[in-house]
């Protein structure tokens, strides 16, 4: 058979290819399509195989929302395990239909610096940096 099977949905494909995705999370979708074709003699669409790969990755690593919700706890654990580490992150509430939803936030940026790295900056020599502009005049005339 060469057509897509109705009962071979993305959930079923994800459970089939989860071991392949676990061993190689960057496996191409075309390889997964070829494996399904080889094992079951059915050709699945690229879209269905891509969705199945995303579901298999979620089985391995967890979904994006769960991973995102771990960030504040991870930052706190970082500061507790490495004292005097500086962690600063900025979030903003999600806007839905022009209204802010304060129950859900989007991470905008994160900065962290380990204390030994902060201390190391005092040993750095100051430098003068010029951007990529070409200098056409004699440098001594500019001084």
C-alpha cells in the first residue's frame, strides 16, 4: 500500500518513532517517513511526520510550556547553588485581544553572571574598540 492510513495519526506515529527520536533528536523528518514506509508499508505526509516528531520530542524533553515554567525555579536554584551569582530576567504579560493576561507571561530577556566571572573583570585591561568603519585618514592626525 502506498497511501496514508487513516488510523495512522500523529499520536500513533509519535509512539512508533519515539525511540528513533530519543537516540537522535535531530533526525530528519524524511528519515522518519522512510522508517514508517519501511515498517508499515504506508506513506505518511511530511506534515503528519513533522507533528509526530514534535510529539516524540515532547515525550522525551517535555512540552514547551512545562519547560518555560521551570525557568524561574532554575534561576533560583542557580543562585542558591552558586552564591552571589547575579540573575536578572524580564517578563511581560501576554496580550490577548488587546487585554493583558497576567496569568501568563512571556520571557523577554535573561542576564546572569557568575561571581568568579564578575571578579575576573577587574583584571582585564581597558581597550579601545573601533567598529568596522574603514579609517581613511592618518591615525596620528586624528589625535
